[in-house]
RNA sequence: GGCGGGAUAGCUCAGCCGGUAGAGCAGAGGCCUGAAAAGCCUUGUGUCCCCAGUUCGAUUCUGGGUCCUGCCA
C-alpha cells in the first residue's frame, strides 16, 4: 500500500495553500486533481498556484494540455498513478490536491476496464440525438441495458450517450462492466477535507472572482483567443471563463458577466460540498485555522508503520 | 407636452374569449464510474401597483390615480 495525502474541499477553501505547507513539511511534491488546471494558459481563472508557488514546490498535472484538448478521469488516474509510484519509490509521500471529486474517487476506487480512444461512436450518438431526439436514445438504452436506464434520468443526455457508447464499443453493458469491476486499491490515503461555513465560503468566492479580474483575467482570455483558440474549445467551457463570452461577443456589461461567474462558482461549490458529504475523511478542518504542525503529526502517526523504507528520515 | 408600452414569486417574464396564477434563473436539498468547473433530480401562496365600478365572481373588463419605460417634441 502506497501512502498518499489527499487534500479536498470546495473551491476557494484553501487547498492550494495547505498543500504548499504540507509539501514543504514533508519535502514532497503535489499532484493536482483539478479538471481545469490541466489546461495551459488558463491560469488566472482556474486559480492555479502562482509561478512562485510552482517554483517553490514541484507540481504535477498542471498546464499539461492545450485549451482545445480534452482530459478525463481515466487519463487522470493513469497519469497520477505513475507519478505517485515514482514519488513513492523516492521515499516521498505524494500529495494529491484538488476539487475534482470524480478524479479522486476514480483514483481511490478505480474505474472499470474500458478504454475508448475512438471518438466516432460519440459523434455518431450526437448525430442520432440531433436526428431522432433524446427519447429515442433513451428507449434504446432501456432495451439494451435496462439496469443502467433505471438509474439514469430520461433527461440526462450525457449519461445516456455514455452508457450507449460503452455498450456499442465494448459489446458489454455499463451495468455489467460495473458488476465485474475490481476494487483493489494500491493506495493508503490520508484524506483531508477543508470545509467552511456556507456564507463565508460564498463571500470568499465572490471576492476571488473580483480579484481575478484585477489580476488580468480579461487580458488572459484575449491572449488565449489570439493564440487561435475559440469559445468552443473545451478548456474555455469553465466557470470563470464561459460567463465572459457575452462580454466579448455581445457587449454585455462586465459586471453582469462577473455576477454570473460568481453565481456559477457558488453553485459549483455547493455541488462539491454535496459530493463530500458522503465521503469519509481522516481530518476535516478549516483553512487557515488548521494547524500545520498538528496535521503533520496526525499524518505521521497515521502512516507510522506503513512508511516506505527511508521515508522517516526524509520527512524530518 | 403628444402618442405608445408596462406594473404578477428574490430577479427576468408567461398568463388565450373574466372562475384568486405559472416558467426560467436564483435560493434550498440531493444524485454522480473516462465531458465532472460537466450533467441530472426534487422543491414555487405571491397585497397578481392602489382605489372605485361592472359582475354570482376580476390578476384578467371599464374609469380614475401612482410609479416605471419607449418614441416624438
């Protein structure tokens, strides 16, 4: 079992700052579990660590793909596991830090075996959706994989298409894949959740968006467009960016876009909190109230006998 | 000043020929197995601006008021 420290929490809860402090304390590196920070050039709006922080502590899975590329939970797991093993072999406890709950769940619990690299089926399903409508796709799912259809809403286009895609490509239903999926995790995680009172968190979020503008968010967007990317690039479909389409394209007032961005960030934070409600953590704390020394000790004693060879010296 | 348009849920607005009212968004709660900052589910009693009139009954019609707003001056 490989020890890893995992830091989770809703947006603007202080994950980056805590990760920095723990990385220094344990002389280790950080693996970002963030579906947006993987994008190059989207720096300000995704609240990436600052250049200074990136120099200070080595970060992984940040700025690794272009705005017109896609990333997913499977790619995250593959990449993250490689890095985790590498760090672990050097006697370091990797710190996984990020707000993309699915990525961390996938890392800890695994995904079923299904590698779909060809995008033609997905495109085909999109065509069928446009031609015949969602209900037709849902009917197909009901006949092919009634079990999955039962748990997927007839309105949930994304999941209906996904379930059909899996079936068409692999010849096996999604529910069957899940049933035969193994759940052997190689990781021994120490999970930390950063929480905050709703009102305080919302306030932080609102301020953060304003600070992003001050930090040059609009210029960042203009630069990305100048590089040849467009609003249809997957990376730009992110909270804190997509709300500004109308500012650039339709002359919508800046403050209207900003208040939308704030609103969507709050919605996002709420969804994250709901997700975390059913996860179990070794430590639940507020930032910056959290004491690094105490957390450090808790982590050390938790891993105590599970430390890889040489780790104890490294962490002192 | 003249001619219009409007006043309905926190916000933007629907309400056909009169029977006390709904959508989207927000808010609240929840779901989540390769798009997850995505996607989805549940949840809507409010002086229908005020006053009078017509009517068995008015948010809905008529008259008067008040306040917004557009065009012309």
